[in-house]
C-alpha cells in the first residue's frame, strides 16, 4: 500500500504531541534528517493516514518506544577513527593519569561500543581501577544492550583492526569470550561502567567530569540545540578537562569556544577557562 508523504507541518504537530505526552523534545533536531526517519517508520508500518500514525503514537507507549528506537541514530563501532583513540592513548590519558580519580561521560553512547573502547584504553594505561565511565543515551533499548556488553562476533575482526591501528599491542580477543555468533566482553571492563538514559535536550548535568565524549550526535541537532548541549557539557566539565566530538563536529563558532583550546588535529578540546 502506498502511503502519502508526511508534510513538515504534520511533523511539527507530531513532535509537539510527543513533547506534551512523553516529555521527549525532538523539535530542535535537524528537520531534514528527522523527517526522513519518521517517514521511513510511517511507511514501514503501513499506516493508512497520518492521523492514525499520530493517534497510535499518542495512545500507545510501547509503539512510542519503537518510534524512539527507529528515529535515533544508533550507528557506532569500537575504536572508530583509530587516530582519535591513538591521541587519547598518547596525549590525553597520560594527563588524566595525574588525577586521583577519573570520571568520563560518553553522551549519546548508543549500544556502548565506544564506552568499551575507552575501558580497554584505560586498562592498558593502568588507569581503569581509578576510573568510572558513564554511558548515556535517550534510547532505553540501546542502553540495555550496552549494559550486557554482548556484540556480534562478525564485528570483531574490524574492531581488532581498529584496535591495532589505535596503538593496541595485545591480542584483542583477550577482552571477550566468543560463543557461537556472539562476543561477550570481560566483566572486569563492565564493572567500571554505569549506563542510564539521559536526554541531552531536557535533562541536567549529573556529575563533574574530566573527559566528555559526544561523537557524531550533534550533527543531527539544529544550531540552537547544539548551543544548549555545549553549555551542558561546559557546565559538566571540570576546568582543564577535555571535550571530544565527532569528525564532522566542532566547537568553533559556539558560545563556549573562547574557553577551549583544540588538542592537535583531532576533534578534542581542552577547557582552559571557567565561565566568567
């Protein structure tokens, strides 16, 4: 059955409904990207009209969970962009090693692969025992997957290549146990992780961190929402702490840019001044 395309005015109505009903605010997400993903779900589930789609979302909280899972972007991998992780190994972790305790926040962590990547780096630097890693995401279903630390074995060869390119010198397979088509990561890593849902749009800071990573999340936000999230990170980051973004993201032109200095060529900035 052919479905009619959702109009941008209808999308605005839908987003306002969801904010009032569930408290999830998607209104400042990139409209073009959001429209594509909502249209895909609408078509996939064969709704005969926008009115029925809208009603289902308002009246069925289980379907709303499916909506969140489908429209939030959950593309990630372990040690993605190996040169970024090499810089963490060689430049950032030696400085964090001087702290008595290290708190790291992975915002928008999806299924957790980057949190596990960080745990491996910390373990190899001899710092995992005095670190705590927080992984948060708006989507409760991906958070549940992250907690389990179970990933497809089919991904391990790629992750092992990333690991070696990032400066890893061990056998990557020592960090997980393979069972048929699944790989479960070591409990020694998961024991230093806390996963929870957190909405970057509406939730507040919950701790003070030495390192915050939010990679390839802000590209899906409109500029005003990006500014709001940068202020949240700035408030949550200890002075001289580090903020790491994705390869297509930048602090340049943001309201907090003058308080940060970029570290080398990677998308990592150090906070050098508190807000006045």
